C-alpha cells in the first residue's frame, strides 16, 4: 500500500521519464501527454535549455528569503514577464502556484481599496461554473458546487454570475447580443450587491477545467471591461491556465484586446519545471499599498530563485521556438479534427476551444443539450480506453452534470501535426 493519498483510491502507473510530448512509466509504457499534465507542461518535458538554467541556478543558490535578498533570477523573470504584459502592468509579485496567485490578486485589490479610502469594497464577483483554486479564498470565488459545498461553512462565499455558456442556452456565440446578454448579468449583479461593496470581478478569459475551454461570445469581454469601469470594479484576469501562450496568444485576454487590472499567472509560467505563480499589476494599484506600509501578504517560497530561473528560461523557450504561433496554428487543426470526431459520435455534444486549449463535452442528447445520466459510464470508459492506448487527456466529470462532462485535449505547445494525428 502506498502512503500517499490524493483524490481517490485508484493506483496510477509510476512515472519514470518524460521527454518532449511523451512520458514513460516504469514498465516502459509510453504515453502521449495530451493534456500537458493539467495544462501545465506547455513547452514539453525535459527541455535542455531550461534544465541547464536550473542547474546553473542550483549551483549558485537554491534559496534566498525574499525579505533578505533580491535575486538575479527573480529580477530577470520579472522583467521578462512585464515585457509580455499589456501596457501599464509593470509590477510583479511571485508565488508558488495558481491558488496562491489568486489569493494574492484578491488581497492586493482589497488592500488597494483600503489604502484609497474605499474600504466598503470587498466582494469579488466570479462566474459559475469556474475554477480559481482550492485554498479557501480561491474556493470562495470558484463556481463548482461539488468542490465548494463541503467547505461552505468555513468560507465567505462570493457572488456568482453565470458563465456565458451560449451553447447550452441555445444562443449564437457569434452574435454580439449574446455577449451583451451575459455581460449584462454582471452589471445586474453589481447593482444587486451595491456597487460600493464590489471590489473586483475575476474570470478565466477562456474557461479551463470547469467549463471545458469555454470561449466567450462576441462582444462579451469588451462589455465586461466597460461595466467594471462604470462601477469602479477591478478586472482580475485569471490567466493561470490560459497564460504563457496556451491559447495562441501570450495571454488569453489578448484575443479580445481587453485590458486587465491584474493578471494572474501560474501553470505554463514555469511549465511544470518548478512551482511558480505570479500576479502582475500596474503602479497605480501597487503604489498606494506600498505607501501605507506595504503589502500585508507573502509566502515563504515566494520568488524562489530556482523557480524563477526555470520561469525565465521557459519564457525564453516559448519565444525562441515560436510556441505561441504554433499553439494558434495547431489549435485550429486540432479543433477541426475534434469536430470531425464529433460529427461521427453523437455522444459528443459540443467541441470548443482556442489555440491548444480545446475540449469536447459529452451529452446524452446533443440537440437538447442534456447531460449524460450519472449511471452511464461511457465517459469513464472513454478516458480509460485513451489511457490504455497511451494517450493522456484531462477529464472532468461533474457530480450531477450541472457543470458538464468534459474531456480537455491540450498537448504541449511544441506539438506537431503528427502528434495531433496520433491523438485523434
Ligand atoms: N485558476 C485556474 C484558472 C486554474 O485552472 C487553476 C488550477 O487548475 C487555478 C487557478 C489554481 O491553481 P493551482 O492548482 O496551481 O493552485
């Protein structure tokens, strides 16, 4: 028996090696990493340049506490990160993962409100379904009942608005009226809450595991920005899954030219080479907080030099190998192939995505959009068959079908057409 426990009892194969888009277990079986782990290993496994940069940093120093030392690695990564951000986002705060980064973004927003005489603002509106992390603060803005319910008494749950799942509501995602329809629900919620109590709105520009690569309808993002501005609400862009090129742009929000107030990064940021996350914010958000004595927040491992050296080398690799453009190109091919599959198998009710963040959703009736009955095990069998044939996909089956049953297909951004052939 293993001493480890994670989500369930099932035993997994033991990982031995990983190179590029492939992984091998200790029995010598090969797997194509069709989900980049959990949409993490964007640049592929065992990239020699990243390993060399990490080795070099390890031989210099593996830890320096952030209140005692700056490190060249963290300064280098901060500069490279800022260079990739929309205009004005030039201040970086590092952490070790996505949940920590979401907590940090919400606390920075809150401290800014307190520092600027708007202490009545504390509510962070988010969407349902959504996923923003598993710590209690991040969970409070997560719209996914089976994950949040057991912990409800331990946290102050935040207001939710529906995610724009036009395909379920029978609306045309290409029609700007659809985007307005969903964005206006945010405005209605802000007015219900009282705008003077609302601090921020947090969203994934392209939905991740919770909504299975949900792409916002036409006009949605611009309208959301307009509504946030109108009511003095900060717009926090959760780019944990979409950032670092996954959707075919460095940030997901670039597809809609939407200016965020805070960008939240993790996953592809260090691409699985080290635990890393971060938030990026403009001076006008950070300076008032520093003027009031500093950001009352920080994790022991924040700015870890090894993680930062990995992150800086990962960003270099993304750039040098043109991975963002490759994600855009391969993403279109992959979507087309998944659509061909959907045409052959009635159980696939919807196919969607942007870049190499793609997903399909299983439904028992794709016309009426009814979820699979819970006792129907085709979903689990599909995932098992993929696994048995050496393909890893990311699956999310929900307790009662409310959030949808998705398979995410998100290979590393170095995937070639041959890899897509193998996957489909
Ligand atoms: N935000 C989004 C959009 C995510 O997909 C995730 C993780 O899947 C998180 C936040 C939380 O990140 P972590 O699991 O690194 O804490």
